């Protein structure tokens, strides 16, 4: 307790010397920072005297530490506080934009778990005239101003829609406003999380609404707080530890020295994670040294032992789960998100855990496997027996299936050690030592991080310096600063590096323990110091929020949190304006609008990239491929010069040339040529001021599992569904069994049967579809077979008619050849050989039916006459060069028609009998009638006679 009080006192003393200033804009994340914006200036400290601002800007109260500023002319504005005393405050060059984007979309999300939909309520707001609730993103309904503005916009034809970036779906809003807002209903998804609200090009008072990109996935549950549970924390005096899920960055766990916090909405709301009493001692509870987040829950590393906290329990993990019972040094998860990747053999891990000499991977449902250890490492590469080798740390790379293992190596082990890097591929289960080494002192701990790139490019840091290794380990060094040779501690009052933040745009932000910040970018070798943003004494950490902006979270001693948005791009512009640094190129465009492309056999990918730069520089475009050599490529360059600028355009074609026709081992060849490559396209030079980062994307070669085939004209959904049984006579069956076959017709599996007159032939046409519907007609060869074994159908073209020079393959020949295989495997793309060459096969009887169908050969199925029946066919693509997928489909045909009787004599006799019967009835009725007639008229006459 005394130590805690002392720490507070010390931190308070140190804080009094620190001063800083900040600026705010009303719009969230500084989205709009223009001539229309009211900029709030805020000075934190004691020595303030007045603000110094350019004449083009108007300030409300020059002498107030917190005041408002408006700049009516766009451009860089030099702003600084004038302070009493010897120290100078940092000045900033704020870039004030002139834009006619003034309005933003407000979005409010309601979750409906009953039908798994999210309803997004959207309205337009003007950040300069909005309610505080709207600015803090806490509003339930539009404010009066926003209500009026939204109505105006709607009358002018505005109507927002949501576009998803990964699956390319579009969701329109309701046409009419309801309660002053539009509503869009979208299904919950964890695969299609990047969403974009887009509107029509409608202006109101010359102002547009800004589109907004945001992340929205399947909502996650936080672990509930239970009364009576105790806090779990890091040791007193330690820095904040933060982890988030790579693909759901708004799910975050933050470990401080008094509590562990969790959030699912980027700290808009948060709860604490506490543990039941009795499992951990007080000392253990406040000794968390590592934390990780996976779909299974939150993992804590305490004194070398791993613990799991999930919604229901808090448990210690150990030998029961295949994990060591102690000695665990670290735990880590992926840093970069890939929603799609192609797995060939193995599973993909969620976590990596390591001890001094073994690495364990963690999969879904708490499955852990020891994947490699130092003994195996020593078996694969030569290491002198006198050397000590240990696992230093594990970090996932930017590749979706790889991680880097950093090994420390020393022989005498008294002064220096060397750090080596091996990269392990989870799918192949192989690891490779890379051409990377770093010499550090024995007691140095190095934290590595891979940047978002195709080749493994990395930065590493110890307490004082950032090391880099770029361009496939060929460019190595220390990130430089204008003075002190890159020793960041010397530039920040001897504070040490706390953490480094990297994003998908190539930004790298270094935070010191005292909140000093340094900035550089991917492929850049020097850093610039940014002005202080948060108080030196506050414990802070950065995180990525749901619109991919960096934010700071601070934890106060009283256990409360505070979130601050950080205007990274404004700060970079300010810092680099001072150093007069310029981006070497003016523009870098490309049409690579996906992060994942999957190419099936013979498919090509055509992309282009373009760079515009001042005439006197010699820039060009570089494409870098990482992974197995699965793709060939061709370039085509175009070059133009106009008004002092050069434009270079590179057209790139990526393609495969493998031919699978009649190969020895089809499946093996397929396997060798499947996999993926991570590719990037980038300008040859790059600086801190360049806005567009290298474009990184994946190209997978293999089966796109969302593709499937259907037989045209068949309906698989809309027909009355009721299963029934029918009998197939034994003589119609392939295997000639002794009994008739009773078959159950499953509507769910076979779809609606098509009724076909048995006199008409049937030609199946195949279509390729995916989740978005029709793609193309299938033009290539395919085969069909009746799945219950019927053989009483044929084909209406012969081998000769189809152009065969030798006897073609048939079901009969293929099943005789492959007796050991089940019917469906006896014939397929793996053993297909065509009949159109004298070199393949043998001459034979070419008058046999040709059993291979395709769109153009018009080969029809022929039914037995005068017999109705139910046929369920499976169709399979036969062309070996069509697809990596095993494309098959089922379709059912019910034949019908008039059945003439097999026996004419019987019909004749029946007819004769019927005629006979008819005649006898006729005769009988005649006599009967006559009798009645007589009976009726006879007496009448008599009566007449009587009356007369
Ligand atoms: C889902 O359920 C909610 C409330 O039960 C309803 O308002 C909404 O319209 C439903 N959405 C769909 C797509 O069925
Ligand atoms: C939490 O972890 C325990 C222990 O492994 C497991 O049995 C349980 O199913 C998990 N609960 C949930 C909700 O995942
Ligand atoms: C690192 O140390 C090793 C062994 O002491 C030495 O051979 C090597 O040249 C050093 N490398 C660098 C980059 O200084
Ligand atoms: C906790 O401390 C911070 C900063 O000292 C203060 O702003 C906040 O109001 C405090 N919260 C509570 C609940 O005391
Ligand atoms: C096969 O049947 C179709 C449809 O009845 C017919 O158009 C075609 O001419 C027939 N082909 C041959 C070779 O008989």
C-alpha cells in the first residue's frame, strides 16, 4: 500500500513538469477538419500565457488555455501556445482542408438474435450543429437539427445503402424515412465485416455527406461480471497490456495493475474481468505477464502457467490439455486479419504458446499440440553442441498460415547473443531458417512485429531502439532519428519503449512509457518525433477502433478508463511539414479491389497499377510475390509524360500453365499446384508522407468452395416435398441382383424430379453458380450415372458420330478396369482419356453409344419405351482442366407416357366380353321395356273402353 502511495506521489511530482497541448474537432475521429470546423484548443499545464495563431484564423479567447479557433483559409496553420519560463512548447502545423464534405452519417445498430439480423438506423448530421449525444455517438434518435437536415436530404433524393467490401453485397435502405431516419436490415455475419455507408451525390447548401467505412461483424458477448469475484491484474508499476482479435478489432482486453478490462465496442462501454476466489493466491492474481484473446475465451499467463477465463469458468490449463504445467514464457495471437485463406492439409491455429524449448499451437475448442521443439530444430539444422539455443519469442507474420520463431543463440553466453529467425508454415508443417540475425547483449529482450506486407518484413525493438529488416532481410539497421543515432530513450527523458502500433496503411507509431511518440512508415528508415498528446504520467495504450483509426485508452489510478481519439494523419502532416519532407510520387493507383482472389484451373488474374511522379525522379512499380511458385506472370508497361509529370502504368497478368490432361497422378499434381501466394504491388520509393501504402493481396490457386454446379431446368427448392418409396425392377439394375430394389426418394437431396415423356430424349445442360448466383454455362465434358444402379437408359449418339477414332471410355470399360473402386470413383477427370486420336486407346466397336456429354455434342439420354420410371442421376465434370473442385450435382427424371398393352388378344376378349355384356343389357332392357310398355298401355285401352 505504501509503495502504491509512493508511486502515485512520484508520478504526480513528475507530471507537474509536463505540459502539452491538443486540439479537437467536433466530428468523430477528426473526419472533417476544414474551414467550416470549430477547432477546440486545449493547453494542459501551468505556464500558459497565450495562444499564437496565424492572422487568417480567428480565436475566441487568446488568453484562455481552452478556447475555440476557426480558420477561414485552407492550408497549413502554425499554432502554438506561448508559455512563461524557459521551455518552449511544441508548435504544430494544422492542415485545414477546404472541402465541401460537411455532413456525416450517424449509425445506430440494433441486434436481433431471433432472426440474426442487424438493423442499422441511419441519419445525416452536421458535426458543427449536432447534439452532444450525437457527437459522442450515444444518440438514440436524431436531434432536431439532424431531423430537419435528414428530411431535407431525403426530399432532395438522398438514400443511403450499405456495401460490403469482402462479399460485395449491397443493402438498400427503406425508401421512406421512419422517425426521421433510414433503416437498413442486414444479416449478422462474421465473414463480411467491412461495411461502407454510401449515399447518392446529393448536396444541401453545397455540402455532401461523407461515406463511411466501418467494421461490423457478428456481435460478441462479453464475459459477465459476477459479484464476489476478485480482480486479476499485472504487477504494480507495470505498463498496460492490450490484446484484440485481429479480425474483430473492437473486441479488446486490457490488463492494468489494478484490474482487467474488456470491451466489444472499442471501449464505448466496458466491463471488468474478475476471477472466482480460491483458485489463485493474491500474489498470483496480480502477476499476469501475458494475455491473449481467442474464440475460446481470454487466456492469462501467470507465473509460467496458462489460465482460461470464459463465460462459464476460470480454469488452469496444463498436461490435461497437452500443455506444460509451468515454464510458459509467452502467448500470442495473429496480428493481421485474413478472412479467407486456402488450407490444404492442416488446421489453422488461433494461438501460439512457447516455453524455453517448445512451441505449442492452440486450435478451436481448447485443442493444443506441441508443434516443434529445440531438439527437432537441432536435428534439422547444424548447431554446434556447445551452443545454447532457446526460443526467444513467437510472432505471427502477415501471411495467413505462418509464424516466425525467433531463436536466441550463444556459445559463451556471457556478453552477447544472436537472434535468428525461422518461419514455420502451418499448412505444410515445414519451417525454414531465414537469412536474418541480430546481435544483442545477453539481457536484452527483443519484441518483433511483422508489418503488413507480402514478403516477411519486420521491425523489432528493445528498450531503446527500433531495428528494421526490409526487402526480404536484405536491408537491416536501426531506425534513425535526427540526433542520438536512433536511441529513442535519449530523446524522451530516458523513458523506454512501451509498445509499437502498426496498421494496414503502413503507419508505425512508437509509444514510450512516458507517452512520447515517434512515427515512421513501412520501408522508411528514420522516425520523426510527434508532440506529446497525453500526459506523461498517465498509463495509456493504443488500439484500433471500429473505423480503423488509432485511439488511446488511459487507465486512471481510481480504476476508470478514458478514451481519446488520436488524429494520426493530421499529426503526421504537421510533423513532416516542419521537416519539409515530401512523398516522391504524386499518386499511386491500382484496380486491386480485393484482398483475396481465388483462381481455378486455367483462370487468369488481370490487374494494373499506376504511378504518377514528377519528371526528374525515376520511380517504377514493383511487384513482390511470396509463397510457392504457383503462378506465372507477364507485365506490360506504358509510359507517358505530360506537363512535368510521368505516368507509368503496369498491366499484370497472373496465370497458370499446368495441363492436367492424361497425367500420371492427377491428384498429386493438383495438390502440388494448389496453395497461395501473398503478393504486393508498391512504388519503388516510399516516404513517411506517402498516403497510399503498398497494396497487399492474396492469390489462392485451388477450389473456391462457394462454387457449385446445377442442372439447368431443375428446381431444388420449390416443389411439394413428401418423401416416398418406389420399386426398381431387378432386371433394370446394373448388378443384376435377385430382388427388386426398394428406394426412398429424398426430396431434400434429389430436388424436384423433372417429368419427361419417355419418347423424348433429354440433354442435361450444366451451369456453374456461386453464392451470388449464375456464373457461366459449363461447356466441358461431363458424365452421368444413375445412383441407385439403374442401367436401362442409353445415349443417342454413337462413338463414331461423335468423332472418335478409337473406342471411347464407357462406364462398362471403366468399371471393368477399376473393379476395386466404387462406381463413382471408377471414372473421372483423374483417368479420362479422349478418343479423338489414334495414339490413345484401341480401335473397337465405334457403333456403341458415346457416354460423355457436353454442351455442344448434343448427346441425349434415351429412355426405354413403354415403361415409366424414376431415375436419379449424379453428374460429374470429366474435363481434368476445368476445376480443382469436385463438382457434382444430382438430378431426378421421372419418365411418363401412354403404355400400349403388351397383349392384343386379351384386349380383344375384354372388348368382346364388354360388347357382349352391352348387347345382352340392350336386349334385356328391350324386352323389359316392352313388358312395361305393354303393361302401361294395355290397361289404358281397357280403361278407355270401360269409360266409353
Ligand atoms: C427480425 O426480427 C425483428 C424483431 O423481431 C424484426 O423487426 C425484423 O424485421 C426481422 N428481420 C427480418 C429480416 O426478418
Ligand atoms: C469454458 O471452458 C470450459 C473448460 O474448458 C468448458 O468446459 C466450457 O464449455 C467453456 N464454456 C464455454 C461457454 O465455452
Ligand atoms: C554477430 O556476432 C557474431 C558472433 O560474435 C559475428 O560473427 C557476426 O559478424 C556479428 N554480426 C553482426 C551483424 O554484427
Ligand atoms: C478517476 O480519476 C480521473 C482522473 O484523475 C477523474 O477524471 C475521474 O473523474 C475519476 N473517476 C472517479 C469515478 O472517481
Ligand atoms: C438425339 O436426340 C435429339 C432430341 O431428340 C435429336 O435432336 C438429335 O438429333 C438426336 N441425335 C442423334 C444423333 O440422333
